[in-house]
């Protein structure tokens, strides 16, 4: 049996925890998290603040500090039904999602690195 001992690198207490997204409008559903190669993490979720369900994310440093803008950044420019993220092994992630605006299912995949403004594409 493998035993792993781990400790949190930032607080879990609500009064001192890092707020990943405080946007008041829209739902924040189906959160996922992947570790990056520098001890931090990228957290993603489906967000309806834009009146349709799209993909938002936030990067945290190894110390638990926000690396992207407050309330996360929009990581796709189309409506999303389902998505999945995996670590890319190079401090980023791969995003795979189904495009829900089309009458047929089209899956998209692209890499998101440390610069979220460069992530739109197929």
C-alpha cells in the first residue's frame, strides 16, 4: 500500500481562503483542477455569467495567490456542454470540450499555457 502525506499550501478557512471567483451573476458548475509543474494549480469551471455556459479558469501559484485576473478568465469563446482538462506536462493544460452551438457535436482541443489571453483556438 502506498501512503502519501500532504499538507495544504494555503488556508482552507473561509475567512482567510483564496477566493477563486467571486462573480455574483451566473452559476459556477462542474469545477475541475489540475496541478501545474511549478507547484500551483489551474482551476476550471462552467460559468453562466455570459448568459450561456462557457469555460472559465483561474491559475493559483504554489503559495495560493491568484495568477490571472480576479474572478477568472474566459477560456473559450463558444457555448460548452461538456468539458475535460488534463495537465500538459509543461505548466499548462489541455482543454477538450463539446461545442453546443452546433446541430452536430464537434469536439475541440487546445492547449492553455500561462497566458490565458492566447487560449482561443481549435
